[in-house]
């Protein structure tokens, strides 16, 4: 009987989370104002991890460099200044990183990829359609606590503009759904907290 009640409660909770056809963040927004900036150079990581990340991002970086509309012709893929935030690591040598390419052409919002590094290689795990130009954009991020599967919910902070005019910070939240991270709705007060910092 208790199992049936728990199953029904869980089922109702999942339905509420997927209301309006869009996944919602499962964690509270209490920490949306706590932003980490991309200030750790890729070069600070062990050489094997650096190489795995750089090799994985090579096609994406090259597609940006070779896009005439981007106006980036002053750098090769090997020289792209990459910065990381380590989202998680474990004792098996696996890691999850948010990787930012900060180039003056991007202004404030850098291209950001989510890269998973394992002993047998690395791969991007952002939205499949966006992997060639950066899975996300922004200037900082927050890792929400409470993940049990090693893939925490993330929020990227990006510079945007109010409809009434003027700059504001905008949150973009994401969660691992299936094999990749995908955008989901942020907690309702996340934008307000981000802009009150």
C-alpha cells in the first residue's frame, strides 16, 4: 500500500515537473546569484585532460574560426584561449567540465561547451544541434547542488537586454536528459536573484 502511494506521489510530481511540455529545474533557486566565472586556464589541468578537451572541441572551434561572419581569423584552434570550471570529478579519473572560449569577438558572452572526460576519451554532451558553435553562451555559471547521478543541473549567466531597454543578466538552465544536456526552464525567481547580486 505504501509503495503504491509513493509511486502515485512520484508520478504526480513528475507530471508537474513536465507541465506545459517543458522540463523544469528540480532544484530551488536559492543559489542563482552565486556565479563562478571562467578564470581557470585549460593549461592548469593535467596534460591528458587538456588534450582530450582540446581534441574534442577542435571541430567546433574550427567551424567558428572558418565562418567568415564571425570575423575571427587571428587564431588557430590550438591557440584558442580556453578556460574551465570543473563541474565534477571522481576517483576513476573521469571529469565533467564547462569549457569557455573567451575571444574579444564574443564580447561578454563566450562560447561554452560541456565536456565529459573519461579514461577512454572525451566528448561534448551539450545539445546536439549546438555542438559546432558552442552548446551555450555566457560569462559565468552556477552548479546546482543535489545531483545523485554525477550530472548536476547547471545555470549559465549571460548578458542580455530588458524589453524596456538596458542590460541585464539572463539565466539559461540545463539538465542532462538522456545522453546530453538540454535547456530547461529555470526556477521562477532565478533571473531576479541573478540581477540582484
